[in-house]
């Protein structure tokens, strides 16, 4: 059960138990978009959930998702310090206005 708002504009990733298939779900404003990939070899390496809340879902950045899709183990990667503007969660969850 998805315990998040699927219309929020966030991208949701679902991975099977064998970790060789992934579905990405996104609300595009007029309908849902689904991206599906099945690996011929190997599996996706995900961060291990440490708390009960994380077992229902974890939040990752776009760059982390890109690394996972490219087959890179996040535990073996060291991230260099960079400045990031921290947005309020309320602001981040509001979708950007669409302009024609």
C-alpha cells in the first residue's frame, strides 16, 4: 500500500524481491507515467532500511536513483561535500505551476 500521495509530483520507485525489476511511477499532471526495467543480469543495490518507517519507503535524491539504475552500489561511493539549499518540506511538496 502506498502511504504517500501519488499526485504529489514525486517519483515513486518499486523494486521486486529479487531486485532485478523496477517500476517508476510519476503523476505527469494529466495522467500517470510508468517506466519499467528488467535486468538481464545482476540486481539493483538499494540502501538498507534501518528503521520500521524506512521499510515502508525511503527518500533518495535524483542522483542516488541515477547511480542505482546505473548499477553502482551507494555504500561504495563517497560523496564530496557540496552546498545545497535546504527547502522547507511544505514548499518541496507543492507542485510547480505549469505554464503553457
